[in-house]
C-alpha cells in the first residue's frame, strides 16, 4: 500500500496536463482581449468613414 501511495506522489503527469491547460487559458484570454480591442478600433474607424462619406454627398451649407 505504501508503494502505491509513493508512486502516486511521484506521478507528475496530471500536473503537466494542468499546466498546459493554464497556458491554453491564458492564450485564449489574450486572444479575446486583442480581438475585442481590434474590433472596437475598426468599428470607430468605419463609423468615422461612414460619417465622412455621408457628409460628402450632401450639398455644402451656404452662409446666407
């Protein structure tokens, strides 16, 4: 029984799997954060472009 317990204590395969899982989770969080930031930036750029294009099609205001 003590040999089984000692072998269980020395087994590190579960710890390696947990480490890989934590690394994958951190990479996922970084990717989601980057994609969200990029998406917000693109959204503001396209909104600005749409406003400029919309205003370009309107006649200029006269100062009469």
